[in-house]
C-alpha cells in the first residue's frame, strides 16, 4: 500500500521538480557570450593590410617579442565601440599598447570613426571578411584580447571595455 | 498612399539601425560552389554548424553577416579539398563544442546519449510488470 502511494505521487513530484528547475533557469538564463578557447594559445598567424590611410597594418609578428598588447576588434559601424572609445583612449594615454583590427570596414569609414572618437591604436589591420576574427575565436565587436610579449593570448573581454575590466587587464598585462 | 510612402521610407532607414557593416557579403556566403558534389558536402556541414550571433540557427539558415562569413569560409575550404570534419574541428578548437550541432560523446553528454536506452529499459520493466499482473 505504502509503495503504491509512493508510485502514485511520483509523477507529480517529478513534474514539480522539472517545473521548478525550468523556472529557475528562466530567471537566470545562461550567458550568451561565446568565449574563445584560444586563451593560453599563441595568436594565429596573420598579416592584415592597414585599415585606413596613415596607419600601419597589423600582423602576428607585431605581437611577438615586443611586449604585451591589447588587441581590440572594433568597427566603425559598431555602436558599442563608440562607448568604449574614451576608455581605450585613456588606456593608451596611460601607456598601454593597443592595436586594432577593424572588422568589415571601409578605409574612409575607419578614418571618420578615428577622427570623431580618437585613435588609441598603434596599428590597425583591416579584416574585411572577419577571417582573423574567426581565427581568434571571437564572435563579435567589440572584443578585446590581451596578448603577452610572447604572443600568447591571456584574456578575452567580450563587449565594450570598461573600468571594471582594468584589474583583470593589468594583471594579464603584467603576467610573465 | 502617403502613409505607405512614409512606411517605406522608415523601412529604408532601418538598415542603419541594424548593427551590420556596409560591405558586400563574403564571396561564397550566398554563392554555391560550381562543383555540385562539393556544394552538397559544404551544405551538409553548414547545416550542422551553429551561428555565433543568432544562437538558435545553423549558419546555413541564418542571415547574420557573421554566418555569411562562416559559410564562405566553409565553402572555400571545401573547394580547396579540406575534409568537412577538419573544418568542424578548426571551429570547435576556437569556439568549443558549442559551435557544432553534433555533440560528441563525453562525460557531460553521456547521459544525453544513454537516456533513450535507459528510458526504454525503465518503460519495458514497468510495462512487463503491468502485463504480467493483468494476465493473472
């Protein structure tokens, strides 16, 4: 009798358990950010032409043996990139070396963007088909990678960079 | 009529609101490979790769610019003779199993793969017991 009673209530108990877990998940959805799996790996080999007149192009050789860098994927058509521009400017003024990769952009649009929001970049490569972006395991703009002096990727920041990221970035830049 | 024109004008401006570049799509984003056999191979692979920005769709189904870039990458690599599974491995190496719609059998997915057999077994035991009781 007791066993039958257990069996009778079991489906309801399972239902309540499932419903609760679904509800909890609805309130705390999984992050939709896709992190690169290349943290700890050497930057992929690439050589990108200059994104606009008056800047230098970027290749993987520029990231090896010349101290740590911030590699910032951005685009003139990307709205959140505008919001991180002042932060990057401040970081460049603080002496942090930043290089840029412009995704699917035209030279004149990049020039306009830099003219309006400032140019914190030492070099800017142009990645017109997002090929190098895919090579980095990046899935959107803006995204920023910290690459150490040996060319190893140390950190990825998805979305516009802000002051809340500074401790992580400083730690990654200082790591040997 | 004026309202219709106004709506059309609004729609024409909508392109600027969507965060997409103004560059044309990658060469093989929406163009099939000349070799039908290779195109079929590429298409089959594209249907099992997940779009990174529109996360419920395969790159074959998605209109996102990034999906177009990935389609072009897949077609160009297939055209060069690379095996579909090697291209999948290249993407999984960068984005994790997440990017593939064919989950591998490992610790975290073992239950997923075993579940149908387990459920069938449990159902069979229940059904067997109930049939035996009714026969009596």
